[in-house]
C-alpha cells in the first residue's frame, strides 16, 4: 500500500511498471525461442583500458550466427543487441573452467574469435553448436 502511494505521488502508475515487466519477460522468452539461438558469454581478450584480462559477465546472453556476424542479445530482457563481425577463429575450441564461467553448464567451451578490426573476442558456450564448428571459419 505504501509503495503504491509513493508511486502515485511520484507519477509512476503501477500499470506502467507491470506492463514494462511483462514486456521484458516476453522479449526474453521470444529471444530464447528463436531458431538458431544459443546461450553464450562474450568478452574481449584484454580490457582496452587496463590491458588486463577482462571479466566474464554475470548474466548469460543469447546469440545467433548470421553469415559471418555473431549477433549477441544481452542486458535486461535481452533488449540490447550487439553485432560482432567475425573474420576467423583462432585455433580449436578448448575446455573452459566451469567455476570461472558460470551459467553455461558443467563443460563450457572457449573459442577465440578474431573480429574484423583484428581484436580478439573470447566466446564461451555451454556446448558446441553446428554454427560454432571448427570448419565454419578457418584460422588465418
């Protein structure tokens, strides 16, 4: 009751907040159910500011391959879309530490992808999908 009075005083109708929550949950479910969508975590190999290894995000994102572009949906409700132009894959997928990369299962795989600008993006997936097969891209 007190919360609704405070929201009314601040001018934020309760129906608007409920509508936003429904929209976020609906969009998240829609992204997960798209054909070819798979759970993923990405990070640059080094932090551009400190030249140290960057950290994995806490939340799991979802991605799709479209030609040679990795489309990653992340953020609250998976509403933020980030495209990564992939030039190639560096080496073969390796086993990753499940304690360091949480949320992708017991045996996550780590792939190093070379972007179009030459930087390296570390991609962690729970299991290898046909889109991530070593034959999809060839190392330079």
